[in-house]
């Protein structure tokens, strides 16, 4: 059974098709990255999963139909939205207690769960403060703590580190990894592509309502990322010595760049070919294209 299983999901707004017949699944326990430019269809997909939109197609969450079994689905999902939607005139502790109550958790259990979540997210010392008095980074943490207070097996995080400074963001990454290590399925959207590459086990790239790529992180990068082999030799490489299908060779004097997919698999052949024509390799470096570079290329250099 999958945590999320989407089949032929389609959603339009008047003349705009926001999500165009997409199908994919999220395995239980996965850390799933869902990325795309603004307007790609990410938020529409998420709102469909959690029951805020009507749509064509089928969505199942842990085997329950997202429309027909709405209550069963909703209690299994924790949702941290991109935009804050707190009552700023209650305390941090009350925020989690009230949310637990919405899910029917008895008061004693709600208190224990609230304490656990606030301590885990470093907010226990702030529990008596009004939400409006918290810093931006603390409020982002409170959003995720609130999403987890009813102990859901799936948490959907929409831009959870937006506005955090780089140091706090990296600290938060560790917290998200610990959440996933407990067996909780994490469904993450983020404009920080480095964040997705660092955290996610599976990555889905969507643009204009269509899925462009979906696979395990390592497989996706192997299939889509280009590599650049940088060589420094004792003499310039004659033209035609490195004529390999699918590889681009750029030479400037004794410095040569060889660019293409799976260049590393051709590295030993390249060195042997140079040795045969009497050229020694003095320096060698292999640079992999980042997920961000793959993302920008696939989406037409749109801003993530």
C-alpha cells in the first residue's frame, strides 16, 4: 500500500488547466520532493490530496479514497501550509492543544502530544508566549509541530523553511530527517532546490501541470544530469582524438572540458586514448550537474 496514490488527476480553473492528467505514487516512509516553478500545479495537487478541491481522477491516501473517505484521509495527514494561518492571540501551547482537539484526541493525550511536539521543535520554552510574538523562524517550526501533533503517518510540508536564514534552515533539515526516520512519510515542496536534493529520497519535477521527471534521487540524477570532465594535459589535444558520440569537447590550450551524460563511464577510455597519442593527463576533475541545474534546464530556465 502506498501513502499516496494519484491516478489521472486533472484540475482546471476556467480556461487554465492547472494539473493535466498526472499519475504518481508516494511509498510509505518515503521522503518525497515535489518541485516545480510557480504555477506548475504543486499547490493544486496538494489541495486535492487534503480535500480542499474537487477534481477529476482518483486519489488514495493509505488506501482510503480522498473524496469518499474524507475523514479517514484527513486524520492521517498533517499539513503545514506555505502561508501562516495561526490565531495570533492564543499561546503556542494552546495552538497545538486546540489542533489536537480538532482531531478528537482526548485532553490528557493532547497535552502529552503537545509537550512532545513542542520539545522536539525547540518551542517548549516559548509555550506560554502569544504566537504573534514569535520570530518568523519559530512560527515556521510551529507550523510543522502543529501538523504533527495528532501523530499522522503522512505530513505534507509546503515551503517549510521559507524565510529562514541559512543556518536555521540547515538545523531544520536535521529535524525533518529525524521525523522521516521515525517512519513518517514526508511530502515536501520547496523553492530551495538544494534542500530537496539534500533531503529527498524520491523527486518529482512538475511544470505546466505535467510531470517532467519522477524517480529515486540517484537514478534521476544519473539519467538526467550532465557531467563535466576537466582535464589538464602536458600538450594540447589534437582535434578528433576525443570524438565520442553524445559528448561535447571544449579545448583551450592544455585545458579541455568534456561535457555529456555519464562522462565518468568514458573517463578511463579517454585517458587511454590520450596515452596512445603521447599525451599525459596532469590534472583531472569530474563535476556533476546539480539538481537545480537539471531543474532549470527541464523547466526552461524558469525560476524555481
